[in-house]
C-alpha cells in the first residue's frame, strides 16, 4: 500500500510538479518586494471566472457548467463526475492547505466506498445489469491484463491528477491513500473494465451488420410494396413486419457503430419502411374501392394518371391539380376513405381530360365557372352514392346519408314515370340499361340541385357552401374579392 502511494505521488511529481514549482517560486519572489509580476499561471484559469472562488460556477444547469462563455467550466458536461476548477473549498490563504487535505481525503473515501459497492455487485448486491457489468470487468482483467491494469490505474488516479493540475496538491496527496485502497480492495476499476469489455465486444461485432440489416429491410420493403400493389394485404403486412424487424436491427447496429455510412444506410432504410407503411394503408383502402364497379373505374384512372395519394389526419379530402395529389383524411373509416378516393379520382380524370373548368376562371364568367365546378362536384358525389350502394349490397356497414336518399328518391320517381309513360303509349317495356340511364340522369340532377341551392359544403374546414366557395375562388383569381 505504501509503495503504491509512493508510486502515485512520484508519478504526479515527475509529470506536473516541476513546472508548477517554478511558477510558484517565481510568484513568491515577486511578492517579497511587493511587486506584481503578472498573474500566477497556476491560478489564472480560476481567476478568469469571477464566480469560481465563491462557488458561483455551479449553476442550475448542473455541476461544472458556468455561465461565463468560453471558460473551462463551461466546456464540462453536467454530471460527468470530474471536479471543475471552482469545486474546491475556499478557506483563505492560511487555511487552504488544511481544507484541501480534508476535502481530498473525503473525496478519496467516497471513491473507496464506490469501489466497495462495485465489489458487492459481484455477488449480485445490485441491479442485474450492474452484476453483469462488474463480472464483465473481471473477465476483461484476465483476458487482457495489460490494458485492464492501465484502465484501472487511469480511472483510480483521474481525480488525483485533476487535483494536482488545478493547484491543490494537498488534496491530491490525501486523496491518494483511500483511492488506491479502493482500487486494490474494492471495485473502483471494475466499472471502467466493464466499459472496456463492452467496447471491445462492440468492436468485434460484424462491422457490416448495419448495412446488411438495412439492405434486408429495403428488400422486405420491396416485397411489401409489390404485395400492396396487388392488394395482397396479408402478404404486404407480413413483409412490412419483416422490414420493421430488420430496421430495428440496423438501428441497434448503428448505435453500436455510428459511422457516417451506417447512419446513412439506416436513414434510407427508415424512409423506405415509412413509404411501405403508407403503401399498406393505400392498399387497404383501394382493396375496398375495387369491390365496386365505379371503384374499379377509379382505379384505372389512378393507374393512368398516377396522382400522389397522401393519407393524413385531418383536413378532409380533396385533389390539387398543381401537384397532382389527392389528400385523404385518416380520421374517416377505411370504407369512407375508399368512397372519397373514388370521388377524388373523378377530379383527376376531369383535370387530365380537359373536362374541368378549374384553371379557366379568367376565361369564364363567374356564374359559368361556378356552375362548371358544381357539375364536377355533383358527378363525384353521384359516384360516392353508387359506391356506397354496391358496398352495402356486399354486406359492408355503410351509414346512409341525406344525398343518397335524395338521389335514390329521384332515381325511383324517374324510372316509375318512364315505365308509366311506356305503358300509356303502348311502348315495349324498357330494359335494365334504359331504366338505369333514366334513373341516373334524374338522381344526378337532384344532387346538382342540392349543390346549386347551397346545401352542400366541402369536407375541408370551411363554413361556406360550394356555391360561395367557388364564387370566392373566382373573385380571388380575378382580383374582385372584397
């Protein structure tokens, strides 16, 4: 024990003492005649921070963080365990040595106690993770004694060296005895060895693990997207689950080895998995949509003009021609989302075939522009009504709405009137195609009349009926808005 203390003290003396002795002797000589030879280099860094001697460097952010920008203490992270230069007792010029001796011994005793706690961890008097960590340190000591002893030495003498460098030699000397005791008889160095063993294990891990897992995730994503495109929901779900597992593996491997390449590969894989999740959501909606005749026609439109379909919470459903994008509100049920997607697909078709008046507000009168947009909206609403009817016939629970009743009442009245007219004139009975055409024309007109009367509002957040909504759009485009 005495030999070890002597070794520690000798190491400190030979490494940092000569320069400090020279500085202090020079400072003392200058003070004899009362002259000022400039700042004492051993304490200048303390005096740079006006709050250091008063202990004001320890602010609310944590020990070792000073408010003074650029100071040494400001560079020390809170809670890193190192003594900052303002963490020593201030006992005046005569009593400072005694205070340093007491404080140094106290810090050393605490380190010795922490070492004993580390040893207790070897018999599981701590958390299970601490137990494994401590025994990992013991294993490291036997498998690599050279690096292990160096790591134990560095960890056990770290505080002593800091005291000496900060000009508190008395604290360093009294701290040496309990600190070395903790290294020999306690577990002071085991935590350091446990960290060393963990680092060695990570270094021996497959250096390509993150890239391999990222590539596996992307391959699974491709399978998920292929399955989603075929409306193979179960296949897409299984592939996506696999992709997410590989992504977690990539993230763990990147955490162990955070190289730029690993970070990049994992970020790309994460983005691809997010796209696959969206593709699965879209596939679930479209798989419902294509159960109907109007839905299958909508799918052809989507395949032909390839609009982006964005699913997000809130905002209703609408189509923007400027970026060829459909927006669907995920607050709705999937059945409702499927029906709205059919409606918005009709806007896509109108836009790409030139049937829409959208974009022609400067060419048309206000009334013609509004009428053209109302007809387009009514057409989409009729498709919703027909899709709801087909889905309901297939057993899906689709709530009825007012527009369906209006459409169906007008449909039935028109068909009955046509049948009666045929009977009155002795004409041959109408076939189903003729009856359907007559009924749809009447139902569509009834829906359009609802729009014209201002009784229909957009699903987006507005209190305006469509008549005012499109009228205001015309005013804004033509510069006549109030």
